C-alpha cells in the first residue's frame, strides 16, 4: 500500500466518521497507567463527547501503578464482551500491548501513525489499541483513536490469518 492509497482510505474514513454517529452499542474500554493517565483521561472525555460509551478501567490519577494490571482490566473487559474494543495508554505503549496480548481473544496492536492504525484493523482485526503517551500530542492521539474505532476489518483473505493467531492461544508453543 503506497502513501496515496493510505491517504485516500484515511480521507474516506474521516468523511464516514463525520456522517455517522456511534450508537449505544459502541462500547470502548479505556485504561492507562500513571504515565498515560492525562492522555487516557482526555481520550475518555473526547470519546464520550463524540457519543461513544466509555468504560474507564483506570487508573484515576498520576499515582504509580503497574501497567500490566490496567492492560489486563481493559483486555478482560473486551474479551468478556463488555466492550467491543479497548484503548490502553502507557508511556511507550509497548508493555501494555504485551500484557494485553496475554489475554485469550485479544489482538492488541501498538500503533503510532495512520498506516499502522489502518493495518491493525483492516488486516489484523485488532480489538485493543495501545498508544504511547510520550509520543503523541492529545489531538493526534484522538485522531488516531477515532480512525481506529471507525475502521472495519476487511475479512476475506485476512480471516485465515486471524484464525491462525487464535489457534496459537494456549497451544503450549515454545518461542
């Protein structure tokens, strides 16, 4: 996919976002550790204002917490079907992605630009997004989150790969 194709897709998604309001079924679990708290709080407020039903999985201050605990809360909320998708923010986004992917049924993706956002949804059907607060201004992070939430899985040839990822869960494979 070249830059022009990506831009065209982004423009279509942004146009669709402007014309389609999320329904009450658009449940999004959000969470962040102390390093991600300010950005998580901003995203939760903005997504709520945009019509999403947000489930705040913590943390609720800048007091130190362990990111795996928050990542697990968000991922479990999605895995249990209480939210259709989840967003986790920590300082870099890496640790939360690793932790969330340990929960059965979760396909978490660390994304950092429009191209990775689109790939995570269109090809990989990611159901949890992780962002690094240290690498995104609030407005940029909100744009990425909205793009991710409004992008659908393409299915088709990608489904067999998603099935293979799911088959790896609990397989006892050694890396």
